[in-house]
């Protein structure tokens, strides 16, 4: 029996793992559409590296939905089209090309957290669980019947990086295990509308990572861990400047909201119901773990001392 064939559109560490899952399942990937890796994205192996190692043709995709790409994919006559953390919404005409269907891997338990940056948003919202979902693609984002889901518990100090690595491994396994049923038609698809209410979140903007002293400690901590390194970090802003909080943890000690103070263990910053203890700040692009430098930075912002 010939191997099933696929065209894959993928990026990110999750996209890399999912591509590997396809290859482990014995899929013949005819082409990879992806993006060039940015200088701030060197923390993961890109899908292109896996494709190159397996002799898969690689196409960078500045404008995936153009006519030339459509004709090229149609000429390949793939059994499947897969989208793994691809940045573009794939037009409806592409979805009719593959003989066995077009499927997307999404980083949440659909129908909740449809949209962009789901792994960051679940942390901001303080969720205790998320997951990954493989589903049929339709012209609407994150729509279509569900093939399979994997649940992921979220630890109290989970970060966007640790959760992304969990999602990548779960996605690899989910794709690998789902393939046989998609090939032989034995998979029973589940209508998302039968799984409860949906929610949608758009792409995160820089302002979404701003910290406010009216936040509770938990809300501030959730914001920090949602964009901890290698993401651009949550930030405090005053009329005298901005500082990014690379890492901080809820503290037992107290500090008035909007103030900071030093104690024998470091520097505290107060929020509405308690304080965070600073572990790392980033000012002018430079990260520092030194409490004395934290004090100097906060004084430069004219944050009041308690």
C-alpha cells in the first residue's frame, strides 16, 4: 500500500513536533510551507530543519494564498493538507484539494480559546488545564469537527515556554496516533458545538502585557508567566519610563500597592492584595537578576518606596 501523502503548512516548535509526528506515522510529505526563523526565535528548531533532513521541498510563504501556490499544491494531488501553527488563514479553495481532507492543530481544547496565542491567553486567564486539538479545517478560524484532543494540566508556575513544550510533545503524539484513522476512514469526528460554549481571543498586542497596580498578585503573576522569556515580558510603565519584569513570584511579605521595598530576600513590588518578589528585570534590553540593580531601576522610574 502506498504511503499517504501530505502538504504541510507549519511553524513554531509545535509545528516542528507535529511535522515529526506525521513522518513517524509514515506520511510522505510532498512539500513544507513555512517561514524564515526570526532572530528572537532561535530557541526552537524550525520545521524547515526537519524538512531539510528528510529531503522535503521547503517553500517560504510570504503570501501563501496566492494563485501560484494554489496551483502548485493542486499539482501535487496530496491526500492531506495540514496546518500546524501556520500564521495565515488558508483560503477555502485549498481545503477542497486534498483527497482525505484538510486538518489544523490548535493549541487549546476547542471550542474554548479559538483564535491567536491560545497558550499565552490560558495563562493570562489563570486556567488550570488546556490542551491541543486536531480538527477539520473550514473557511472559519478554528472551526470544523474535532478529530482528537489531548488534555494538558497547567502547573501553578507554568510559563508560556514550558506549556509550549508540553503542547509540542502532545501535538506530535496526537498527530501520529490520529493518522491511521484518518487514512482508513474509521475516525469519528465530533461537532465542536456539542462540547459546550466557545470563546475567542485575538492576537496579543504589546499593550496586553502591561501590568497595572490595581491587579491582584495572581493576575499580575499570570500576566508575567504568560510572556516570560523568550517572549517579550510583561512590563510596568510610569511617566519616567518602562521596565520589563522577566520573572517574579508571589510573596508572603507585603508591600503597599504601587510601591516597592527591599528586604533581606530581595525586592518587593506591591499590587492590590499583596506583593510580588522580583527575580529578574529587563531594562534597555539587558536582563539583571541583582536586587541592587532592581532598586536602581525602580528608583529611576520614580516608583515610590514603601
